[in-house]
């Protein structure tokens, strides 16, 4: 918190500038300080972008005033020309006046929702917020932050408001300082009264999880388990929970006969949450236990009167965010359903382990003159995760062999995917994109033509940039041919259709049949970040061993059984979650090695991961050379995927 001269405004001894468990901070002003003050809240884990606010009045001696710091105050500051890096010197009289005008306009925009929640004279900057946490239920001002989502409209690059249930037909532009008659944000389709009850459930979940993990180890949390269930039936499940976890277990089951048994992507509660409760990284360490925040609402799904199952009820996608005992962040996503006037944790009630996510990738080409003409770039798209060995992968005795996905931004005929090739993709469980569901190993998979085949291609890409820096990073490059790239003349327009809340249909085929047996609809839970915005994102960098590993003049250019991959953590970027390396001379990747939270290096051994005799490809330029690739996946908390790819193409 800084004043207009750029000096720290708060007395460090008397202030508490680290937020507490309920999101509160306090600042006792240094003697002689006067508003305006720039407030920047940062997340030390790098998983959330900094939030910004502005205190425009100075409380009189002995009194207090409120200055909220939220996504709404952040966008208001942006509309006035302020950001997390502006500094106090940016607080000129005109900027402060613009900010105050924006506050007034945004208060007008949100007035209908505030009124529906019983808030009079709502001010997004100063109306006190009681945040939902493990120890308290959020107040109506906190509910506004659940109902209203701030995002960027891809077509205009303008800041907009959307409703969490997607019921607004068009994004509502956030008012600027000179906006006259700003458009208001309507109340959502989902009854506003449900949000208060949902806040209570979210607090109860956090409280139950904190009790479960407080001072415990995995053996105390899970006291009995069935380890004999095959992966096609969901895998290992707990059979009994320790005393501290009983309340959490009860929240996942209901004695109410109208509430379905918990299931999420084919996993029962005892399977879906088994890995979380059984994780040693969640064990108490040096007296410190893992901590859960109150679940946040990622998306509200309004009831569909013509739907089936839980689709006839209002549903909420919940994000359970936590820090483990060493302070590293993580999250867990599930779903709650509003049945007969009460919220229950039900999971999505879908029987197959499938997912769709947005993806942003940074590609760094290390060969200055590759024969294939590839180049460094940002690229953005969707990733389809269809588990051919998980629950729902066997139907009437027949294996899951193919899928077709349709939805916004995709070709009219959809995207075809086929089961992995066990010979060339040992251990792989997820499907690859192909030209059709009848594609064979050597024809159609990943766009293969029968020679120099590539593998492991679950990603569908919309756009890519000319480069990573300067105008090249904000200029789009034509797409290559093949089924994994948008081939339409309007690829950029297609990408604009891909947005949070969009629905995609998965038609699943079993036993090689050309007739779909199962159909499942999935909702996208995050917006697609444009490729041209990759330059504004935070990324990590390679460590010394990784640089040596990817250098043609380094000491590790030959075929390798294993290699140590390291990286330098950017404090503003998210942590690394996984590592892949190429195992074929054309650069195709092996299986991913998961990375423990907070780690800065990992040993990658493809044979151990796949159970087959695989080696890391050699690195050599020229027509008879060999390509090497290194993929570093980043940990995100919003269901999206983000990764960094370093390649030396021959």
C-alpha cells in the first residue's frame, strides 16, 4: 500500500498486511499520510494475478475506513489507467478522479444484483465484505463476487462482466470514467437465494476438510481401502475413514433418497477423493497442516427442464483450493446440485472419465535454422482428455475406441479422436486426434501419412503467433495443415467462440463400432487466452541442466536413459506440475512425469513411466539428425492447461 509519492503508507509494526484466513488485512497509516493510496494484493504462489484497488479518502484520527481489493476493484483500477505495476506516482489528480467516476458507474451497473441481494447503496470499493471461509459464511457483498465474473472479451479486448450462470446473452462492458448511462448487469437466472445457501455449503466443505487434515497423516485419514478395483471401475477406493474425516465423508453422501450417490467422471466419492486424502504431501509437517479455503463457484449451470438426471436441477461447479503443509497450492474440482431446496455435493454424475480444457503454450525453437521451418511462438487451443483405461472405458464388454467432439469453434463435423497406439505409445491412456474415427495407426492419427509418424496429440490448436517478442508476439501466423490445427479461413473467429460456459458434446464409440453408444456433454470452465496475449503471461525459465540438455553443443546430446530437468521459478508464474521429453527422433513425446508441488527439478525416465524400453531421443541437427523436445507443464487452479515447450528440431 503506497502513497502518491511512492512511499509505504502503513506502519509496519502496527499493520497486518498479510491477509488472514478470512481475506482481511489492516493498515495503520504512518503519521502525516493522506490519500490517495494504491493497494496491490499479490499471491506468493503465482497462481492468481495481482489485484489492485485505490483508497481515495483518509480516515480521521481514531477511525477506520474500508477499501476492498477484489477482481471488481482491479478492473475498475484498470479502467482508470492503473495496474499492479503502476506505482504510487501514477496517482495523479486526474487518475484518481477517473477512478472515482468508474466506481460510481460500476456501482450503477451492479445495482440490480445488489438490490436482489438486499444491499442498499452498494459501493464495490467500500461496502464491507465478509468473505466465505472455513469459519464463516459470506455476506451478500461477497455473493456479488460469486455471481459476477470479470473477464476480457476476445473480439474487442475490452473488460466485461458476465454472470456465473451464463444467463446474460451478451457480455456487459465494464463502464469507464466517461461512460454515460452504463448498461446494468441483470440478476442471474439461478435464484439469488440459492447463492447464500451455496456459500454455507462451501464454508462447511472447507471446515470439514480442514478438520480432516488437521494434524493428520494419510494413515489416519484413510483407515481402510479396497486396492483390488481395476482402473476401468475407478480404481482404489477407501472403505473407512478416520474420525477426523467423518464429517467430510458425510458431506459426500446423503440419507435423502432423492439425492443420487456421488459420482464424478465415473469415480465414486471414495475413489475421486482417495488420492487427495492419501497424499503424503498433505500430511502434517513440522506441526503445520494443509489448509482449505471455502470452495469458490467456477460455474453455475441452470436447470434444464427438458434435461435428464441432475440436469433438471441448478448445479454449481466448485473449486476446492488449498495449500499443503509446506505452503504449496493445489485444487480439486467437483459439483454440487440444488435438490428440493438444499445443496448437495453430488459430483457431475457422468460415467466416463473425460474432460475438455483450454490450453496456452509457449514454444521455443532452439535451432536457429531448422529444416522443417518451425519457429518460436505462442499457440492456443483445446485439449481433449478421454481416458481409455478409466471408468466407463468398457461398455457391454467392449472397449472405448473412438470419440467425436462437437461444439463452439470446432469444425462442423467435430473433432475425431482414436484410442492410443499401444506399440508406439506404450502406457498412454488418452486418445489422439485423428482424421476420422476409423483411422489406423499409420494413417490419420495426428495427421500421419505413414512415414515419420508422430504421436501423442490430444490438443486442437486455433491460432499461433509469429514469435515470442515484439510485434511478432502479437501478430498471428498462418496455421499448418493437419487435423490438430484449425483449417478454416476464420481460425481467429473460431477461437472467439471458445469461452467459459460453452458446452461440448462427446459422442463415444466402443468396440470399433461406427455408432456412438454414449453421449456426454461437458462445460468449459475457463476462457481461452488468445495466442497474442501469451507475451503478457508469466512464465518460468530453464535451469542450467535443462539448458545443457537442450543444447547441440552440450554434454548430453546422445540418446539418454534418463535426464535431470530443472527450471527457475518465476515468483509471479505458476509452479511446474509435469515434465515430458521426446522419445522418438521426430520429437514425439513419452509419458508425463508428475512433479511434486514446489519442486525445482525432476529426473525424467521414460522407461520407468511407460514400462517399455524407451529412451530420450538424441539431439543432432541436419537431415540425418534427431529432434529433441522438452515439455514443462504448469500447475493451474482454474482447470485450464498451460505449458512451455523447448524444441531443437533437426
